[in-house]
């Protein structure tokens, strides 16, 4: 039994190739069905995000059936794995209409323990472009659910994904990787704005600009309760588009000063060569503005807001440089957590393969015990028939003695298999037990 994965991420392939390889939800279902039709003995699951496209699979291979203990260095197994992955990758290239050689040159490929370890790292965001990415775990779950829905994922691959989610949860709770935000937008809201206002629901938010940075910051504000949202942009149609998407109100550019008067939070992210809000303009507005804190977030490069404005009373002005410094500190804090996170990945990978090994060895040991107990039951029955004068107490004593003997005889193979299972399924031992005791 072997696990496989191939794919490409932001490290192996450019955005153009990743876009050609990417799968939508509907395309994922169709691909999994097509893959299962082409490889009927192989379980499969596909993960497709903006930064990665990966195909995970599991294959029952009778010649190399020892999970995690297949001696991957042997030439036979290396060639077998290479052939399996090449066939799968060729199928995917043809399915997406991509040149096979292009795919081969821009994809990674892993088998066995490396494949499972990679899955665990992906689910835990250790392989993400942004370390600590909180979205990847839900994307891994969604990939599993799609495969389960179209029935292309069996028990081994299902257990692998469940174990990956478990590893991700451990890293989330036992390390501080998720506790240090590294995106500009999340830091702007969670680390800066929340220090000024505990509650956004009764505050008016003015968003100047309708680009990606403005939208991302607005999403975090809404997540934390912002409800009164006004969007202003030089192109009114773009302001309308963002406002409709986020449940806000679009306003005309020439009403900007009036909007500033009533705003509690101002997010500015527009392209401008000069500040759109100067100190002189703000001084004039401040005389008419009601008292109270004003949070200003300048995400423009060059600056959108005159830095002198931060000297006004009750004004809290932060720039993208302030945020970037916090981002860098948080990135370094996350990096310091990596050794602990990788140790958890190793523990969970070892635990997964031990569990898989136990699942393979348990039925054989159970059959061995059943055979021995069946034999002893028959022999005890014959003994008791020959010794009709035995009391019930004597019979129980004999039965208990025989049961203890069975337990002692089985203890040695149990312990040996348990120890051997630490490095994967002891397939040779299991086959020897089946042959030696003629188990059916």
C-alpha cells in the first residue's frame, strides 16, 4: 500500500501555469471521476487553491504492501513509484490540456511517508506562501469532502486527511504560529484599530479607494462587526461595486470632505502623487468635526494622508510602514515556532503509519487467536468428555489455565509486531505468521 502526491505550488510554477492547472469545484468532481475511471484501483483526492494544485492518491500494491516500510531506496520500489506518478501526471496533463513535459518539469512528486508528511505540512500551513495561513485548513477539508461526495476516497486516504487536520489543530493549539498575524489588512484591524475602538458596530467607516488592499481591510472590519460603511472612489462605478459586495453605501468623490466629518475610521488606499488629505484641509474640517477618536489608516504609497495630521488631538494615524514593521516582527515570531511545528508533524506522521500498520496486523492476530481458541475449545470438550467426574470448579480452573497459556503464547508475537510497526507495517512478518499457522 502506498500514498502518492504530485503537484505544483508558487515555488515550482508561475501563476500562468498554475491557472491552467487549477480546478474549480465543479471541475474537481469531474476530474476525480475521470481519474477513478482511468485508475480504478487507486483512491484519489485533489486540492486546488490560488497558490497550489495537488493530487493525492493511494494504491494497493500487493508486491509492495508494507505501508511506510517499503524500503523506498530499493531500485524496484523507486521505479514502481516513478511509473505510478508518471502515469498519473501524464493523465492530469492531458486532462488539463497542458504539455506533459511542461508538467513534469514544474511539479514536485512524493510517495509513502514523504507524501503524508507533505499533506500534514500543507494542512498546517507550514507549506503556505504566508506561514500560518488560516484558510488552508478549510480548503483541505473541502478537498476531502468533494472526494468523499464522488466516492473516490477510501479508508486509507480518508484517514490520511483526518490525521492531517488533527496535526493542523495540534500546531494551532501547541504553537503560536497562528497567533502572529502577517497580513497588512489583518494587522491594521486586529492590532491597530481594535486598540482604538473595542466595538465597530456603532462606528462609521469611510473607505477611500476600491482596490484589493481596501477591500481586504474592509473584510476584516466587517468580520469584527463594522456595519456603517461608506465607500468613495474617483471612479464612482468601482465604489458602487465594492459597496454592493460588502453591504455598504457608495458616495461621490466630491463629497469626500463631508464624509470625513462623520467618519470614525478612515481607510485610504488610492494611487496618488500628492496627499488627498492635507494638514490644512484637516485643520479646517476638525473645527466642524464632532469630538471623539479618529482612526486613520494610510495604505497608500506614496502617502495619501499628510503625516502632520497625527499631531491633531484624538487622531491616530498609522501608515503602511507601521504595519510592515509589525508584519516583520510577527513573521520572525512565527519562524521561531517552526522547529516545534515540524516536531509535531513528525510525531503525527509516525503515529499515522503506526495506526495504519496496526490496522493491517490486527485482523491477522485476531485470526490467530480465534484459531487457537477454537482448537483449545475442541480439545477441552474432548477432555471433559473423558473426565466426566470433573467438577465445574475444576473445569473452570482448567479453562482459565489454558486461556492464560494462549495469552502468554500470543504475547511474544504481539510485542514483536508492535515494535516492528514503529517503522511501518511488518508485511514480511505478517505473511510469515499467515503461512506458518496456515491462517485462512
